[in-house]
C-alpha cells in the first residue's frame, strides 16, 4: 500500500481516505491532526450534533481488527485527555455529546467503527 512513501506520508493519505469516507456519509470535518500536550487526535468531526474524535490506523496486514487492537488503553486515555483539551479550546462545542471512533485503512478500504470506546472511564 503506497510503497516508497514515508510513514508520515502514508498516515496523511490514510487520514484523507477516512475523512473522505466519513464526509461521504454526512459528517463534517472540523480539524485534522489536533495537537495537545497529551497527543494528537487525527480527525475531529461533527456527526449531526455529536462531536466525534477519530483515531485513524493504517494497516498493510492484519485487517481492520489489527487497527482497532492498536488503540490500546494507554492510547485511549491520551485521546480522552486530548479531547478535553480540544473542548477547552473550543467552548462552542461544550454542550455537544462526544464520541470516540476508530477507522482502519487497509488494502480493502476503510473500516469505520463508531463509538469504538466510551472514554467515560477516564
């Protein structure tokens, strides 16, 4: 999959594929690669009135399940903390419900898992 490209370039292409996929299903892109002290959120989107934080995983082998398994409890904690930073920086979204999704890009396409984890445990 995109041999010869750097890992960063492959990641950007994977995020673009996921973004296009989700926008094709009616979601609105708010921000790509939101950075905080706790880490990065690949995509911040709106799904109706729900604020969605999307982790994108690119996998050349192992399928979609390998991508979701790569979102470890530690990664989930960092995502939740980064999401709190996003909400602090964007108070206009403070009253929205929040969802954490995982999207995996494989040679077979995009596999989107809405509400992959709740985030409430942190």
